[in-house]
C-alpha cells in the first residue's frame, strides 16, 4: 500500500496591526527606560533588561507559521509560533469534507446555508 504524505508550511503575512504592536512595544520599552533613568537610576539596567526580554519574547510570538499535513486521508493543521511552539488547531478526515476554501471564496457560495 502506498502512503500519501504532503506537507506545506505557510508563513503568516505581517499586517499593519502587527507592525503597530511591534512599534508600540519599542516605544513602551524606551518610555520605561527613560522613566527609570529619571526616577530610579540604580534600577535602569534591570528595567532595560526586562523590557528587552519582553520585546524579544513577544516579537517571537508574533512570528506565526501554519503547517498543513496530509497523511493517509487525515488533514492536520498546526500553528507554529517563533519556530518553536506548535499547537494543533484542527484534524479532520478528508472523507468528511465537502470543500476546503477561504471563507469568502467563490467555491463557498453553495455552502453558505450550512
């Protein structure tokens, strides 16, 4: 018996909202460093380190990829954050599907009553 295996990795496109979140994090980091320098100069290294760590962590969480795997009639969809953490979003047997398409695609017009 021949096993079918197909794997596709798709990187999520950055949106203006993603860029705004990243800019907001950078501005927040700079603001925390300036306020810490002004009011508590002895703690500026700790505050800067914590904010930079938070920025790196959250920037990584915004780096999202989706992996689609088809194997022996099963379709698995996983969400991968920062190329490190994987979460299974969806698993379905292909025999149970009528159509797979984007929500507002032309192919979905006949299925909107469902």
